[in-house]
């Protein structure tokens, strides 16, 4: 039997774990070598993780049958709260003159990099286990 490419709860949890692990590892490296870029990277990473979490949260609530008015208010609160927190974090970065665009962007794209790494790993696993009798 050939394994299939599936993206489920396990995949999402592994993306969170990989992203947090990469954030810690890169954060330690930046702390040792380029301390001035660390706040930008950590805030960018927090923003990337929060965006991923909010997308997952909203999708799970929208796809569940039996949506109520309470669900709509909750989703609105999450969206409004998310952008308020993101705005405050960006204001803090700019106000303290800690903004390093490259580190900030690197933190944000860390989640996408983790998703790509996990997907490539799954595809390599599938190709290794492929049945040689199939064309």
C-alpha cells in the first residue's frame, strides 16, 4: 500500500513544534552573534505563529456545522484582537528603534519555511515507500 499525502491535525502540530524549535535555535544564534536583531526576529516569529494560529482557528470554526451567532462574534473578536496586538508589536519595534527588516521578515516567514520543510519531508517519505511494481 502506497502512503498518501495527508495534512491533518498531526501535520499542523508538527508545524507548530518545528516553528517553535527553529525560533529557539535561531534566537539563540542571534543572541550570541547579532543581539540587536533578536527583538525583530522574535516579534516577527510571534506574528507569523499568531497568523498561522488564527487561520487555523477561524477555519476550524467556519467548517464546523451548526455555526451560531456566538461563533461569528468570537471570530470577529479574534480578528480584531489579532490586528490590535500586531499593531502594538509593530509600534513597539519602531518606537524603540529595534526594527531590523531582514530579521523581522525572517521571523514571519519561519512558519512558511516549516510548512515547506514538513511537506518536502512527507513527499520524500512517500517516494521512498512507493511500490516499485507500479508505473
